């Protein structure tokens, strides 16, 4: 890839609005607003941090044009003049760093719930969301006309607040997409049926906005270039529609892809999806319009963005979650400090899955400061202390960085010859290489901050008693669980970690005991090496949820690779070349089983905790040493431990 970056760091105009470069931070919902939809200091600090990172254009998170259009808890609003002062404060904070800002106008339609929208969701037809399966009301003609005006009034208020542009959210299965799509629009009046009728709502919105804001004010339209779902519209429809959108008043087009029920969640793709996978759609749209086109779709590297602009795939590039992971990545790239960039993992744990499945505000799995910029987390401690971090996995590395940023004298000890803990094995299945890249980044950061790192060194009670650190952060991780099963210690039985780290050879066919993430990813690893696998689990339903993006791809590759998933199955014995089990009350024999792989999960390693208690040394436990969980829990808990000292 090129390192020149001259294409993305060149200016561009949208109407008369000049942007200093061609990188866009797209709208990403955060739930940082107040309950009434007004702006908070938290949201301002979060966006100001991104503006400081040198982006050309920031598009605010989704902003509801009507109370019933809210799709997320604490979504900000623009349906009343009362929102203008707060929006103006937000604009001023971003402008203070020479960055332009657009307000995204949003109505969720059926992709919300009554508890958020304050009423049953509304949509072009009374079809429930495929994901939410809730009661939905079909909009009347009068209500449609009201929403056309609401979009226009929202744009007018954005302009009054000083925003440089607006973006009409017509993508990802929200209200406008629902009108455009035959998948969700079953109307038989002038807003349904033909392509012209399904496009009418969006085109009326754009004309109404133009009437309110004038001819020169930039209006961007974000669209899903292809729904990628059975019964939905395709790229051909959008290529037909795009010139009509421009004629109706659009100044630029933002070419996303997919809706929430698209398999694999392509609108917010995980690492299983190739970087830049959607750029070809932007290029196709660019060929039929004369306005700037913004490309998007798992683009995390500025070098890829630069090449995309150079090729003519798009005029500008959106890089969303990379701004969550590292708000300063553009500055670092421009200065050639590539090793300092904290790259997005494409894991979705801290952003959309946390927001949509856990109903918690957005953050980032590997950036604990994301969403907490207003808290001044890493202010210097009053007096530096001698801090030991025991364990070099994600919790330990995160704790060491946080404690060092606070000004403490930090030493990190890892009993294995290498850092990373379980992330080493977690990085070996297909598409998971980014996890090890984070470990390498964290290692460099620790050393640059003066952290003393000792690997291949176990800490015991005697060493602690001799050196007497002021505080200890225990991030000793967890050890594999081994249940009592006849034959579990046999010569053909290995642990999943050993397989993934390459210390145990696998001969197929393999039987994997446990179908959680460790088991599924080990199966993925084996299938990629043409090793046949059968997964066995007691659960009645797959422990790895197919509704998450990564879960979907794991199940798909298991199916496509010929893997077998046996649920409601209890293993009773492991023999030389077979596994004996019970399924639905009947005995079954799985054979041949050349290799049996344990993937039962793990239990906290807490031996050193008892020694520290006996010595009276202050300590904090973090990560899997408390309870085995996800990467986000380990990183954030380690960071909190380091901050607390």
C-alpha cells in the first residue's frame, strides 16, 4: 500500500462547503444524549476528541426528527427548537479544531421498540421488524406528509444551529429504506408498488429540505446500495434511483450496504468481512451521478482509503469504528507513526452489539477511554507508587498502560515466554489476526511508557514478600476447565488452546467438546486446514448466537465446511478412536475420532491472590482472574484497575 496519502489529504467541496481532507467520520449511535434528546458534555467531549484527530467531516450520530422515530435509548433529537442551543454547542466544539460537521436526520421506522419510541413503531406497512418482531403500525398519508415536513424542519434547525450540512439517513433498514424496499413496503397507494412510488417519500423529503435550506446548503443522502437480502432491492435499483436523488436536491451520496436483517450484518461488518468489501458499489454509483460519492465498508487503514480515492472508487471515504479505536489515527498516519495506531478489530463487542443487545452506551473493546473523554481518566497520581501487574494478557497489558499513564512505576510479569494470554490462541482462527496485532501494539505502548516487562517469569509469594510492591494488579487469567469424563486424559485428547497455539498436532477427523466461542473458533481453525470436525455440546440451542455478525459467519463456515454440530449431547467416555455420548436419552458413538479437543471453557487462576492476602499486600483483580469473559471485559477491567491506583 502507498504511504503518500496525498489523495485523501487533498481538499474537496460538497456544494460550496470545502473540506480540508476526504476522510469522513460517519454517524455512529452512542446513546450519550440526555433522556430528553438534548446534548450532553459527554457527547461533546467524545466528538471533540475525534475532531482533534484531523478528520475532514464529522457526521453526528443519528438524530431523531420525531420522538416516535428514535431507534436508540438517549438518541439526540431535532424535532423542536429547544434542541438548537445544545446542537450549537456541539458544532462549536468541532469547529474549534477546523473540522466541518453535518447533522444526520433519522427516523428508525420499524427498527425500534415502543419503550424507546414512546409508541408502537411506525412504518410504510404494518410488517414487524425481522429482528425485533414487534407490533408495527402502517403510516397514514397524513402521517407521511408530517414526516416529510419533520425532515425539512430538522434540516432547518441544523442550519440554524450552525451545522455545515445535513445527512438524510436513508440506509440500513430505517424508515426511508423501508419505503424504498419491496421487502418492507407492501403499500398499494402512491407510496408503494412501483419503483417510482417507493422512491416518492425520499424524493419529497429532499425537495422539502431544499425549500427550507436553499440551493447551496449541502445535503448528503446515506443509502444502502444493496439490501443484500431476499426480497429486497439491489444495486441496479439504486443506480436507477441515484440520479433522481441528485435531481431532488442531494449534494453527495454516501454508499453503505445492507439492513439489520441482512445475513452477516454487512452494514456494520466484522473482521470476517474483507476490508473495503463495499467499495465497488460506491464506484458503480459514482458512474451514474456527478456529485461526490462517499465510500464505506470496513475501511480502517488510511492507505487503503488513499488507494480507493486514487482508483476512483469514491471521492471521500468513511472510516467509522477506527475513530472509536483510535481518535488520533489520522495524525499518526500522516506523521508515519504506523506502529502507534491502535487498529480496530472489527469485533463489534463495544459498539453496535453493546448498544443493540445490551442496551448500554457505545464504547470500544480496546479503547476504554471511548465515551469517557469527559472524565479525565488518566490524570497524574499525587505520588508515584511501585505497581506490579501479574499477567501479560489483555487485562494485564491494559492495567499496565493505565497505571503508567497515571505516573506510577510499573513492572509487568508474565509466566509464559510471550505476552497476550488467551489472545494468542484467539488470534489463530481465520480473520482473527487483529487480536495479536493489538497485543503487539500494547507491548510497544507499555515499553514506550517505561513499563518494565519480564516474560517467562512466574511471580510467587516469596518474590512479593522480598520486593514488597506498593500495589499489585492480579491479571493472572484463567486455566482450562477439565470435567471428569472417562478417558479425558487419554493420548488422543488435547486442549483447544494447545491446538490454536500450535503446540498440539491435530489429526482428523476431530471431535470438539464444547460449542461456545472457543469450540466454534477451533472448529473454524481446523476446517481451514481441511480437518473434518464434529462439535458436541449439552446446550439445546447453539451457544454462539447466529444473530451476532461473527456468530453468523462462524456457523456459515461450519456448514459450508461440512462440520457437524451435535446439541443436547453429553459425553460419557472417550475411547482410543471414538467418543461415547448420550443424545436425547439415547447412546451415540461418534467415530472415527482421531483427535478429541477440549473446549469446555476455563476457571479463574487465583492461587496468588491467597498469598497476597496472607502478606497483607494491596491488590486488585482484573479480567479472567475474576471471571472468564470477553475481550472488552478484560481490557476495560484492567484499565479501571490501573486508573484506580
